[in-house]
């Protein structure tokens, strides 16, 4: 399996690019414009969600330590209408400054079954921003793909963080093997579904003699694969062969 091993600078670069694109998109949209990819949300709701996420992560990284924090809550001071973007910008700038100054190896809590280090949040905030930038552009009917290398790492994040943490949308727990392929980055991922369990495999560990009960292969651009995993687009945007019902078990977000 070929997967990106990102760095602090890589993810900060993604956060900077996606944050700027998010701000540009929401500045063009009416505050009460519906966001098609987030049913029930307006552009203002999207701004509040991302801004409150930035604020919570900033405090988390600044606090340090691996103790579980209080749950994130919607900030009481979040303004509506056109003032919401300035409110978001302050939190975005603060997050960037905090993550830029943070030692990626510093102990910081996260919700995933992996090392509790600050670098988790460099990665998480880059991808959170990328997907919600796409959402914001959808409100303008002008969405652009997520940059290929960042999207490919986002696929890995879904498979190595979200799904092992139990953050799966579907109630179905099938057994089988899913093979995902991002044609534009020439990267692949093999995932074994074992009911409640999810295992990200190296290709050398999957033998022909394993004979899993079902298999499916899905191929597309890294951006389309990632957006399908987040439920932003249907799996029908990909070239799928095998049992397509296995794909829904990988949906997250």
C-alpha cells in the first residue's frame, strides 16, 4: 500500500490554502444560503461550525496534555449575518498561529486510537477545512476538487483514524475486503471489514488464499474517493466493481 506520510508543514500548507478558499467562498454567498452538501445548514451555520472547531482545537493544543477535554460547544458569542466571517477569521488566524508554533510531538489529546500528539490536529484541521471549503463552494454551485495529495492523505485519515475510532455512519457491519484506488496519485488502500472491526492492510498481507466473503474495488480521483467516503458525493462517481454494499460501511463524517 502506498500512503502519504505528511508533515507539519504539509498540513499547515493545506490549512492555509483551504482556509483562504473557504473565506473567499463564504464571502460571496448570502449568509442564509442553504448548503446542499450539509442538509439543514446555511452558510452562516457552516461558518459557525468551522470557527467553533478552530477555537476548540486552539485551546486544546495550547493547554497540552493527554487528558480528555470538555466537549466542544457552540460559542455563545458567534454573530450572525455578515459579521460571522470576521468572527471566523479571528479564530482561523489564532489556530494557524497556535499550530505553527506547536511542536508536532508535544502531548495533546485526540479522539483516535493513536499517539496523543499535537500533529494529529495539524492533519485534522487541514482536512476539516478542505471538506468544508468544498461545502462552502457547493453553496455557490462552484465546487472545486480537493488537491490530490491532500485528498489522498485525507483518505488515509478516514481509514486510520475515523473508522478505527468507530466513527462510521452506517449501522451495517459487513465482512469483506475493499480496495480503493486514487488514479491521479497512483495510490491504493486495502481495508478488511470484520463486522465491528476495520483493518487497514498492507498489500503483502492480503493473500489470494484468504478468500474473504466479499470484495469490491472502487477507483477515481483522490478528491472523489475522499468526498465519497464523507458522503458528499455518491459512490457512483467512482468506477466500482464487486459488491458495492461494502463501500457504505466506510462512510464517515
